[in-house]
């Protein structure tokens, strides 16, 4: 069977849904295909944070941001790893995207996560109060029969409970602060009210996916689930559509304006991980959508696309699940006082509270240098266990026995005994803890400056002074938790320009092909600007792709499209792309 639209979008995460929605608003005919029976991809499974400087939500909240500050900060984070034109496109079109969709969708509602610091607030242009926003809680009943089609997060709250990013921050201090206790009461009251009304509140990534899905539904965009991409169709070097399987039957979908690849990364493809990423790899360490095996990237490569950043991911120290479920991605735990991370020599090797990508980069760096940090050992004492949530377990409650049975957590009455269980030098571990305890008493980490950054302190304990991230480890029993280099998804993919157009190895445009989200090489380069710096750029570059297609004059023939690309390449002094010799039509 054959169909034809102006635009075909592959993937139903934030990037794909934003691209399809924008194309529809611009008056283009568009269809979105998704390989899974569920929509939302890794977006629905995430925290739903969005990092887009100077957006209307931030302006309404009075955040002291500016285009100059944002440009300075992004440049400090990314450096020259990503072309400046692409960085600038993200900054220029981000606020515009929010205003444009917000003026057309009745479901477009976000709130500011005040205080959630940029990940490098000490960099020029960084903001300690943060630039991150999240979708407002939404009633899942609005989805009707589509509610069961939304992808599920790695850890779902019980029915009726919706916890926001800000709630999560405060609940971590439930045993330590009045704010934590009040937040627990607030969440409980909100849940009771929802149950009384029969509501089904959704938050975090599920709320974002739901809001985008509802907007697509209102805009009349057809979404084909259970429709995996099999290959891109080219004619004379121009991408003119896709071949796919819909409900198990082959289909051809022609695209008069272009194809947007937004099908996620390759985190669940072990072969690709081992090919591109050095060091220990496992598909069991990722929380990305299980469908993300990189076929969108491979499809682009098959028509000559270049790739970049394939050796990197949106890393984060994680704890394996004893039941074989996705791992627990550790956010708050590493900043809470009374815990350290050590390598196989029993020595600290990193600022435990640093942004999660940077911590795992150090784990891989040490592994490459011969210092075993994969897995690392997260060490804490009973005071830590009595004060803070850990692996979703409330303070003072026993940790699940399954973690001990699988050897993921070890416990001992003394540090010496714990070291023996870990097979690390007991004298080294004891010396490390003594040195750290001295820093904790003084309130200054002289080795790794833990707690100096506002980001470090965000998940710290405000009742601990002078440094809310530091407390000594003194009270047994002591615990050691195996931490592996988990990830939210891979960040390498197809090379794109400032218009989201895919480029070949010579830097020339592949006409008719666009990419966004984790199908494309990340605008963040090897770092991470703030919470939501995965989803924010994914949405913005999906928006940019759709607008670029809508702004082009309709082409009467494939030959004319190829000539237009060639003419632009000459103007830009870059080589025009020719179709690969073995590429069929």
C-alpha cells in the first residue's frame, strides 16, 4: 500500500510529536509513525523537564535571563564541540516554539522549577536558580481510550498519585525538614481529591507526552502505532519517503516536503554500543525506551548521513534492579550528606554531587586509565539510611532483601568488614573515610569541592551546616551499593545543521531528510546544561525542522530539489551530495 503526505515523522517522543504538531499548524499534511504499540518513547518515561532559555514561562516567573546570558552559558558548556550556528538556532527558536504552540494548543501548560540550578551555574551566564520547567499535572481521563497507549516510566507511582519535580526535591527531605513534611501532606491531599473526583493525574514525562498527544489529536494528525521504519526511500539523492511495516504489512509513505527522523538513540542495541562506546557496556543499565535500538540512525547512515557523538550518552550513576527491571537512576542520593563514592582502590575519585553526566565520564576515564571505577561503590552509614530516601525507600525502612541477595548492596558492622566484602583494601577505605570525615566536619571538600556549586547543594540537606552535602560516616552498620554507568539514552546520532537538515560526510545537505532528538547528534555536545537539556532541544529542533519544510517553495520534481541543494552548497562553498552508487529508488 502507498500513501502520500507533505511530511512524514518517525518517532513519537517529544521531538517527533513537536515536529508533527508544528507541521500541522503550518498547514502541511503530516503523519507520524511509531514502531511501538505505545506513544511517548523515552520522553514519557522521563522526568519531563524542559531546558529552553528565555521561554515565556521563565519570563512570567521573573527569571533574570537574557539572550546574551544564555548564549554565553551554552557556549561555556558546549564549547566548540557543536557549531555555533546550531547553538544559536536552539537559543533563537526555543522561546518562539513555546509561544507558537502555546497560542494554538489548549493543552500547552508548564510551570517553573524554581531553584533547580543549571548544572554548571558557576560558568559565565549560568543561573543558580535555574532555567528548567516541567509540564503541569494533567488529568489522564482527557486521553480517553488512548490512556493505555502511553509509554510507562521506569518507576510508576500508585494510581492517583502524581509527583512533580519540585515535589520530588522536597520529599527527599521528608524526615529532615518541615517543607518535606508539608509536601507529603500536599501530595496526599492532592491524591485524595483526585480519587474523590475520579481523576487520573499525570505528571513528569507522562504529562508532557499526554499534552503533546492531545494537541496532535486536536490538530487531526494521524499517528500510526505498531509501524516500524524499515528504510528511507531516495530518488536522485533526495529522500522522498519511507518504507515501513504497519500492523505487520509493508507500506510506502511518500513525503513531498521531507522526512523527520525522531526515533530515539541506540541505547538498547548492544552491538552498536560496543562498536561506538569504549569501556563496559550493557543494555540493562539504561532507562531509555526499550524500542530504541538505533534504526533511525542506521537508516540515515544508509543514505550517506554522517554521525557524531556516538561515543557518548546522557549518563548517570545508576543501581541495577535485582528483578531485571530498568535500573534506578540516582539524582538526589549523591548530594545527600553522609555518603561517598569510591573506586576499587577504596578511594574517592570524583565530586559525588556533580552533574550525573560528568560523574560517569570520570568513571569511564578512570576505567580507561586502569583504575577500576565500573562499577563504583556508593558507601553510606546508618545515619544516612535513617535520614534520606534511597532507591525509593523511605528513611529507616529496611532496604529490599533482593538487593542483598543479588550482591548489589552489601552491609557490614565496620568499614574493615565492608571492605573485605567488596574485595578492596581495608586500609585505603578507612583512610578515605577518615579524610572525608575531616572535610565534612570543616564543611569544605578540599579534594573535589563537593558542595561549592549551587547544583551540588540543590539536593543537599539544608539542616546540615555549613555544607549541606557533607556529613561524616561514623555510625554502623555501613552499606556499599554497586553503581554502574547508567543512562537516559545515547546522545550520538546523525549530524544536522541549524535547520535540522541531515548532512553527509562532506558536510552537504541530504535533501528531504531532517533529524531531531536522540536521532541527531546532541546540541549539548559532551556536556549537559541543565535539567531538561535532552527534551528541550529535541522539541526545538523538531519545531525548526517542520518550519523549514513549511517555508520552502513546493518542488515540482526530485531533480529540482537536487539542483536546489547543489546551488545552496555552491553558495555555502561546501560540496553538494550525490546519491550513493548502491542506493535504490
